[in-house]
C-alpha cells in the first residue's frame, strides 16, 4: 500500500470529495447527508473539521470531527468504494489519533451491519459502549490518555 497522508481539506479538495460522494452507498454508510457538489462540500468544511485522506497524492476519503463538548468530538469518515478493503481508513484514523491531545474523547456511530467500519474503530482502540436498536447502530468511544 502506498503511503497514506492526512491533512486538513482545502477548497481545492472539494471537487474530489464531491466525486466520492456521488456513490450513494458511500453516503449511506457514512450517514452523511451532503449533496455531491463542491459547493456543498465547502459548506461542510465550514461546519466541521474536515480532513482529506490521500493515497499516492489522490484524495480517496475524508475524516470529519464535529465538536460535541469541550473535550469530546464525534468522529466520522468515508472512503471511496474502490479503496475499501486496503487498510486505508484504519491507517488514517491511526494518524489522526497520533495528532490529538491527551484528554480528548472521541465517539463514533456505526451501522450494525458495517463490519469493516467496526473493525477500523476496534483496531484503533475504540470500545463499543452501546447501541440504538431503533436505528440499527452501535456507539463506540475512545479516551486518549
């Protein structure tokens, strides 16, 4: 696997991110209700911390961090379907964790059936803390110590 890079997304990344969002399965798995359009991606950048995941210089996915409280953030991520199954997201989440401050808490919500996403979290030290049976999702948490 070529080297994975993780950096804050820029306006120049918006078209590539919008292209990834044209895949309805990617949007559904990520629970992201963003229109696959560069202008909508730019608005998303203004509302959350949005990091671009690059492989061989190409944007292949994103990680979002949405503030829940002073020390707690909701983690979200998505990856181009053609890049699924290569360990890219596990690596990217690991890179993110290396950059966050001690004392930070992360939460994430994953569909019960999205085993690959659950593995990403578990491999990075997240623990399942609950479920929402009505929505068919599980909640994960990680405290950086």
